[in-house]
C-alpha cells in the first residue's frame, strides 16, 4: 500500500510501485482531468504538480509521489477561479481542449516561481504540446493570469 496526498485528500492505494502516477490518478482514484497524451513524458498533457513542481505523470512512478503533495487540475481551484482558469476563459484559449489541463498546470508552476514571466520564460518553462496550435493564446493567457494574480 502506498499513501498519496492528492488535492489535499489522502488516499491509500494498492498498486505496483512502478505504476505511472497518471494511471493511479485516473484509474484508481478517478480524477480524469489529467490527460494521457504520449505516455513518454514528452507532450505534457499529463502535467500535475508534485510538491509544487510540474511533473509529467505518465512517466513518474507512483512511488516517487508517495508522501508528497500532488495537485491535479481538479485541485488547482475548488471553483475554477484560479487566475489561469479565468484568463483561459477570457482569452477563449482552447480549441479541442485536450491538452489544456496540462498547459494550465505547467503555467501554474511557472507563475508560482515567477509572478511576472516574460515570453522567453514562458517558452522555456511551458513546453507542453498543443496540436491545435493555440500557443499565442496560451502565452497571452499566462500574461493575463499574472496581471490578475497581482491584483488579488
């Protein structure tokens, strides 16, 4: 048994230690906001936070998250009012929306360590893929979220 703290709630899970964190989050716990993309940690659709750091859950063994704080898109804000979620809606960012939870989680990790990122910071830190090509809107939304966070 492993003990996981996800979105502030503790879960005891009976899974193999090498099981990817993504599958435990989705299949064992039932939180489906975190998406499966490539399965190799390249696309970022599965981005979650482990102790505040953005990680690719598809390539992170669950054993590495045991005893740490894991945050998924569902845990970012109880009412979808995180500055990034507001900015995403204001900017009509998603097209298909599949990669957006991972995009938002990567952006949240960036804003947690850099409250006013420049374009170069965003390019370097938010490396998630968007097959619809909404990168200009994603960048604008991150800048807008930084403004919103500064006001609150």
